[in-house]
C-alpha cells in the first residue's frame, strides 16, 4: 500500500489539498484569510491621506473588491444546477428581494439602510464563523459543542459593544442617513449588557485556549483568526463621525477579499472532485493564473455593468444618486447575503 507521501507525490499538477490544520496551507491562510486584515486600513488611508470623499472611497472599494465578491456568489448558486435543484425555494424566493429593495427605497429609505447595515454586520461575522467551523474540523481531537459556542459567542459579539454606544447616542450614519434605533433601547444599560456579554465570552475564550494549549489540542490558525477579528472589530468601532462609515467600509474590504479567495478555492476543490455541473464553471475553475484572472475580471465587469445601471436608474427615476446606488447595489447584495447563509453551512466545500 502506498504511503500518504507517495500518494501526494503522484498528484496532478495544479491539484490542491489542505496541509495540516490549515484550510489550504500556512502561507495561503495567513495571506488570504488572516493577514489580509491589513486591508481594513485602506479606505481610511484613502479618506485621510489622499483626501478623497466618502463617495469616492465607497465606489472605489465597491469596484475593486466589494462588487466582485458579491457577484462571485452567483457562480456557486445561480450557475450551479445542483444548488438550484436542492434549494429551489431559496433561489426563487431570493429573486423577489429586488422588488422589496425598490419598495423600501421609495417608501422608507431610512428603514432599508438600517436593515441593510444590521444584515451586513451579521453576514460579515457569519463568514468568520464559517471559517472557524472549517478550522474546527481540522482541530486535533474532537471539538466539543461548548468550545464551539464560546468561539461563536466571542466572534459574533465583538462588533457590537462600541457600535451599540454609537447607536444610543445617534452617531451612526451611512452616508447622510441616520440609522434607525428604537428609543426604548437608547439606554446605557444596553451598552453595559452588550459589553458585558462580550467581555465574558472573551474571558471564556482565553480560558478555553489556555486549556487547549495545556492539552495539546489547540488550533493556532483559528486562534489567530479570532484574535484578528476581535482586534479589527475594536478598531473599526472606535471611530466616530464621518470616519465611522469609512472604517466599516474597511471591515467590508477585508471580508470581500477573504470571500473572493474562499470562493475561488472552493470552486477549485469542487472542480477537482467533479462536483461542478456547468462546463463553463469547470473551465473557469481550472488551475492557472489566467483562469483566476478571468474569474476576477468577469466579476469586475459585472460590477462596472451595475455602475452603468445605477446611472440609468438615476437618470430615469428622478431618485438621487445615493438612492439609485443603493437600489441597484442592495438588489444584488441582499440576494448574495441570502444565498451565503446556505453556502456558509456547506463546510465540505473547503474540506
């Protein structure tokens, strides 16, 4: 019988496989998953050092990474026959989201933007939780349910202590729109409760990590990702005023870069396993820098097409540019969120 090393030695050129506790390899994970957190500062640098407007920063990030990551979803959902068959209700129902977006933009734009922000924040953290679960499945020894709960608790709560403080004091704007927040919740008690929950979760996470180190079962890639997420969440929510929106755009930049890398890697693994039905997607997911360039280029082209559509909507509808921007972008973005809540349960795609 061949040894594992011999089997690996016969792998075809371009074949991917996970190395040890990493999703792909130490270098790949640290670069694309954790180290890419440095991108959080990019929008702030553009805004402060270059002296650009918030609108320019948002459009630049959307064009380079935000838009492409959004459209990349549909290569795994709408263009995947097996996904459409297994999730017919989700796919058909999500196609009605643009109608709701248009209705919200016309009748209650402030409510639409508020719902978008809350969903966006949960979506970003859900992606981190998805990666954590993929790491959990590579951890030495079984990862206990209580351990998973602590991981999720600290990650899913890290954005909200300082964010809740901003909401309580009516400091949270997206563009010119103040996000809605119920008057009954505008009390310091909510901030103390949110912060207390996070601090408790963090203490439990530290204790759990020390126990895993003592037992020799610690999973360092996961620990690095959790600590990076906590640190960046604290940095982002420490800003106020005009910089707060830009800071959250930085968090979105990291999230989008991560997502593009995860989607490309997932497509490559699925292509190797013969799990992709579409001939076009099999070609697009084949190894090679040129295929990766095509994948990214197509998503950039779709983003540019959406920009043209924004101009058309703005010119024909009489809506402001801001309203037109969100009508078009949220029509696709919220469908992307909806589909990802399913994709983020398919852990085998990265295994």
